[in-house]
């Protein structure tokens, strides 16, 4: 998936290196590796709005979900439990998906509806309690469009579609799981999840923080 974003001459260099072919001019193979590494570690500006506390922040996330200490602290605060005010680091894989959404829709604010949940009534098996899930929407983009982008891009992901509430749920998990929720009833075999996924060989996500 990453190579598709690179110029054709760089892709050729990477392919040559992987096949053991001579890379051409001296240092060309290293150049290709450096470009790939640069793409992977590039930071994405992510504008986030906490709709529960009316807070807006912009942080920089690397594509794999990493960040510096200041951004990590900001995210812990923004993603805090809206009922208990307790904070927790959200899983790196979930943050990586947020970085991908921000890169896909640059300049769009991402509204956070719910992230970490520490309330007593929250199920022990909830990915929100485990700080692996976020409910959100992207301003100006239909939720179904964001849903399809995430579902077609990632393997190890849960994608929930809430058309009546107008948001998407994402979480990182060992197996893919789609659902549509209407009136509190979930359909785990939605039609949108049966469409062929050209990017289904996309990046694997990390569940740890």
C-alpha cells in the first residue's frame, strides 16, 4: 500500500533491491529505503474536536500512530472517559487509523464522540474499556464514506456504522468485524461489508499503546 504512494522510479529501485538486482547508481538502493522510511514516519496534522467538552486540539501523529510526549498527553486528555474523567492511552493501532483518516481528508476536523470508557456499567469486554476504540465523525464527510475507507484499508479492525447517530466506531482487534447499528440493534452481516476490498492487504495494526 505504501509503495503505491511513491514515484515510479523509486518503486523500481525498491523492486530491484528486493530481487537482488544491481540498484544502478551508487547509493540508489539506500535512497529507496530512505524514501520508504520517510513515508512511513511522516507526521500527519490531526485536528480533533471533543464534542462532549467542546475542546479542540491539533496534534501531529506519525502514520504508525506514534507521537511525541506532548501530543501523547494531549490525546490522553482528549480521549478521556466522558463520564468519569479518567484518562488512558488509546491503542497505537487506533491512533494509526486516526492518522490515516486525517491524511485521507486533510484539513477536516475529526469529532470525537466517545473514546476511553471507564464507567462501572461499561462491559468488561468492551474495546472502549480496553482503550482500543473510538466513536467519531469527520466534518463534511458522510460517515458511510469514512466507513468504507477504513473497512477497505485494514485487516485487524472493527468498524461499526451508526447512521441514525451519524458516527463511525473503530477499534483494533485480531479479526475483522463489521456491523450497522439501528435503534440499538446491530446487524453483523451488513451489505456494505460484502463489497470487494481492493486494499484488504493493507497495514497490520498494533493493539498496544
